[in-house]
C-alpha cells in the first residue's frame, strides 16, 4: 500500500540520531471508532521517514491501512523528562525487506538477531513526518 505523501517536513539531525538509537518508542494509531490506540515499538529511520516494523494482522496495521495518521513518541535515553513526538502519515506498508529490518532492530535493541517467531509476516511501516515536537 502506498499513499500520496504529506507536506515535506524534515527530521532534524538530533531526531534522526534519537530514532537510530536503541530508544523505545510509542506509536499511536486511530481505531475504527476514532479513539487512539498506543503500542510500544522499536523505532528506526531512513533519514527522511520514521520506520516501524510491524506484524501483519495486528490492530496497528489494520488501523493505518484505514487511517494513515499516526504519532510516534520517543524518550531521550537517560532523560525521562525529555522526548520527541513526530506526527505523520504512513505512506508505505510493505513486506519488502521487513525480515532483514527486524534483525537489524533486534541487533540494536537486544544485541542479537531477532529470536522470536519467524512464521509471522513482517511489514515495514514508513511514516512521513508532518510535524516534529520536542517535549520539555
């Protein structure tokens, strides 16, 4: 699934660095009833987009296919009073490269290739930012 891109908002260098570190993120999607659904996730970036690895069939994937608006919050390491929030739209959902991306993330977060269930279909969610906000 590919969607028309939102207005171009660049990720600042410090936000790119934060997204490339082993920092936990939280992604908020919109449920069918309009309420928010928030999921803890590993985060990444290709320098232009926020990149999330997800599992086909989970609610967050169904949510973004129906409504691509999302928000991703990432805490600064060692500074729980500081965070970055990126609002945006999912512009791509693809299985291409998702298994390899998952191993890359697992090495970053766990120090080893992904040790979990390999029978699941993994997807890459590419999020184009529409706004970046720094908390505190």
